[in-house]
C-alpha cells in the first residue's frame, strides 16, 4: 500500500505534467497567431491607363504559396465585384455589369501567387480605387489586401513635319486637354509656339502646335502635358527637307500620385 508521501509525490508529478502541457499548448497557439501570411505587393499602385487600351493592375505575393490561391478584385463604390477567381476558376455570377467581358487574371500565374488583373478597353468610368484581396490555404495560409488607384486619360505621341522654317507637331488623342510647350535642347522654353485644338464628339482633343522660326541643324523638344501624363517628343532639323522618319518621340512620363515614372512610349492598339 502506497504511503501518503508517495501519493503526494505522484500527485505533484501529475500536476507538473498538466501545467507543462498547458504551457506548451498556449505557446503553440500564440506562435500560430503571430505568424501571418505574406502581404500582397504591387509594382505600381497608381497606374495611368490610355483610354481604349488595356491596363494591367499589378498585385502579387512575394513568394509562391504552398496551397490554393483565391483573389477578389473590387472597386470602391460598387456593390458587385470586379472579378473573382476561386479554386482554379473564375466566379463571375455577381460580377458588376460594367466589367463583364473586360477583365481576367491568368490561371498559370495565379498558382505562383501573381493575381494581377487585366482590364481591357479602358473607359473613363474605370477611374477609381480598386482592392486586391488574396486568400491562401495550406501552411502559413491567410489573407492580405492592397489598394490600386487607377487613373485614365487619352494620350498620343506627337508626329512632326517641317516646312519654310516652321516645325509642326500634331497629336490626335488627348484627354484631359493638355498644354504644349516648346523647348530647345538645353531645356530653355521657347516663345514662338502656337497651338490649336479641336474636339471630337467623344470629347477627345487633337492638337497641332507650330514653332516659328525653327532653324536647320537645331534640335527642338515638344512637351505635351495633361494632369495625368507628359509626353515628350524631340525633333532634330538636319536640312530644309527633313524626312519625317527622322522625327520621332523619345519618351513619355506618367505623373503618379506618389511619384513620377518614365515609361517606354507604346502607342500600338
């Protein structure tokens, strides 16, 4: 028969084991709570799209997730989602009518954590704040969101012509209405520019801007700037009958909400 001392000793061992188990359980739960899934990121949170063209809204996880990836794109002010992708397929039952047949993600990229949204045929009504909400399963799974603010305008590169000491730049698509500035190669603003605008029924501006006098063997810069984008074209006059193909736009600058970015000018489409 066990003595009272043995009973007390055994009871103490049991209590210690119970306390240790409880402490381990608490620490495990706390560690699980403190471990969050990776946050989604974006290469550009303030993209500017060209009206009528396509725009990619960047959103991705920094590393490939171990489990299933789902994403919901939504837009501030709308009740229905812009686009949903769950369990490897698009879920568009409740999609907002304005985005039907104009949005997609790329399934092969989604499994790698890239849930960027392609928005086709941009409209002015597409301007606004979009939310990218990502959910992942598996070890370390969870959810994360970020916002992307989209701005939309119309912009086009200038084409140049030269005749009788007049250098003319024309551009067919601009919105909002831009300002045109002529500069010399050193960046000094020139005063001889004259710009005219016309507007089509859709409200899109076209422009023609002439610089007089413009001399052979000089380089001139035409800067077209709206509230969302700057396009810069450079023309070097080598002789009186300058071939048109020698006059090409150089680069464009997108004025971001938090920064200014220099982009390759792509006017196709």
